[in-house]
């Protein structure tokens, strides 16, 4: 019996070594097969979705050619207008400025007629925009906020698409106690 008891642990140890040495071949074959199918699907889809070759039919661009520019004109809207600004309370700002717009030459006469027709309304709107502006907007060197507001009001009066840009050539905002 002692011999049989010794044989059983040796037999169990041999069985463990045999099971450790076996690789899960079925699982490895299944994983490899799935990977091959995925790679095959990707390669098939890439080969089917190739874009067509496109060739341009335009002539080469001449680098020395001059680009024709659209002739623009400046129209003075307000010249040396003075507006008071009381938005800060105790400190009053006096703003002196001039304003002009750029338009294409083709619509210049129509725009001049609209400006002449609404001259007082435009001056009132500019006075209101500057009179209600915050001191930071009055001190801004680029005057972006005020220019945008003035341009929007001018486009409302004259019509959209006619004005290319608003120019404020002179601007002085002075605080007065």
C-alpha cells in the first residue's frame, strides 16, 4: 500500500505537468481566424472606396497679371461733430470726430442722395451712439465697438451691402470735470 500511495502523488504531479504544457490551440486558432477576417474586411473596404483621379482643366495662373480692383470712393458723413457723454456720472466726456464711408463707384451717387436725405437722422444716431457709449469704448484706440454700432445704423438707413467700411479719421475724447 505504501508503494501505491507513493505512485499516486507522482501520478498527480505528472498529470499537472502534462496539463501545464498543453496550449489552448483551439482558442488561438479562433483568435487568429477572427483577426484575419477583420484585416481582410478592412483591406477589402479600402480597395473598394478609392476616390477617382481628378484632373483640372483650367489654364495656369499668370503670376505677373494685375488683379483688377473695384474702384471705391470715400464719402464724408460727418465732419467735426462734437458730442457730450455723461454716462460716467460726475465726469463728462466731450468727443470731437469726423466720419466717412467707403463705397463702390457704381453706387456712389445713390448713397450720396440717401445721406443727404437722412443727414439729420444720421447725426442724431451718431450723437446717441457716442453719447451712450461707455468710457472704455471712448478711450479705445481702434474704436471697434463704436464703429460697429455706427456702421450698423448706417446700413439700416442706406441699405445693406452698399457700405464697404466706415472710417473715423479724427477722434478725440476729452474728460472734463
